[in-house]
C-alpha cells in the first residue's frame, strides 16, 4: 500500500484523485480547510489552511504529494488590487512551495513523486488572466527547478488544465449559455471533468521516467486549431 499526501482533497480534482487512490487500495493523507463528508479507514484527514499549516499529520514516508488548492480571479488588468495579486500568488505558488518544504524528507524517504497544478493560461496569452497566469507561471518555474534539484530521488511534474467542471469554476460555468460557450471554445468541444484531470495526474505520479514536465490536459486548447 502506497501513501499519498493531497492538499485540497475535499473537492474538484483533488477529490477525484483521492477517490482513484482509495479505489486502488492506497492510503491518502488529505488536507483541506473544511470538514469532510466521508470516512474510509485509509483516508486520514487534516483540517487546516495550507498557508498556516505547520506540517503536522504528515507521515514519515510518502510515495506521492499533490497540491491542488488554487484560484480563478479573472478581470481586466487595471482592476486588480495589489492584495489580489498577492493572494493569488500565495494560494497557488507560495502554498505549494511551503508544503513541499514540509514534505521533502518524507518524499525523499519514499522516493516519491510530486504533482502541482498550473493553467493553460500560462502557455497561451488569455485576456483577463494576468494574475492567475503570473501565479501559475511561478508554479511552472518551481516544478522545473525542484525537479532538477531533487533528481534522481524525487520527481516533480505539473498539469496545466483548461476550464474544468469543479466548484472552483462554478461561476464560469454557472448558466447553460456560459457552459455551452465554454465547451464550444475547446477543440474537443467540452470542458474538462475532474476525473479527466485526476487520471492524467495519476499517470504522472506513477510514471518513473517523467520529471520536470508540465502536461496540458485541456481539451486541445493549448495546441489545436481545428
Ligand atoms: N477548475 C478549473 O477550471 C481549473 C483550471 C485551471 C487550473 N486549475 C487548477 O487546478 C487545481 C485544482 O482545482 P479545482 O478546480 O479542483 O479546485 P477546487 O474545486 O476549488 O478544490 C480545491 C481544494 O483545495 C482546498 N483548499 C482551497 N484553499 C485551501 C487552503 N487555503 N488550505 C487548504 N485547502 C484549501 C479546498 O477545500 P476547502 O475549501 O475545504 O479548503 C478544495 O478541497 C487548482 O490549483 C486550480 O488552480 C483549475
């Protein structure tokens, strides 16, 4: 049985990944702020804000680490306040770095693998995405830097999703017209489901010869012009 730490295990992509790992018989240490609605003997939950968390509850050995908290705060550039740039950076990038520092020893012990989340809006310029693109650009830099520093013991990769049907994206998919327009914008003619992202995440966590990569799981958004 392998053991995985998942920050953001309570909803969206982190939840779908937790489900996949529990289904295949692994153990999950999940961290989120809210209280859980489920119980499983192989799920150990930590209720904390990841930005304040002191690392307590982490096991001595980890096979995998996932950082799934994030934000979507889209607006014209002139409308962003300094505090918004700061909080987007903190939850997307700084939180990941601080959690990885806490998990490093256990990840080295388990020769584990780390998975972070970027966004399609780093590799593609998208209007109104300045703050999240800045924050997730930092995540991509962290992934490549740490993958080099921790090789060959610990692998570090990221997924760059396009719009995915989770609580985080609910405002953007909130009515039928918006959801249909969002699906239409994607070459594969639908938005992502949490399970699409979780399956790709699991593949990156498992593959022993991939490190320092950012994988687009985005319905073709980053690379196709049909
Ligand atoms: N959904 C999309 O369209 C999309 C697109 C591009 C990139 N992404 C990225 O993909 C990743 C996963 O997104 P998602 O859509 O699955 O998000 P989500 O549905 O909002 O889930 C985020 C999880 O993180 C937890 N969380 C949030 N803030 C936290 C904090 N301060 N401390 C501890 N836990 C916290 C939440 O639980 P609590 O609220 O209980 O803390 C929840 O379990 C994110 O990094 C996001 O930026 C998503």
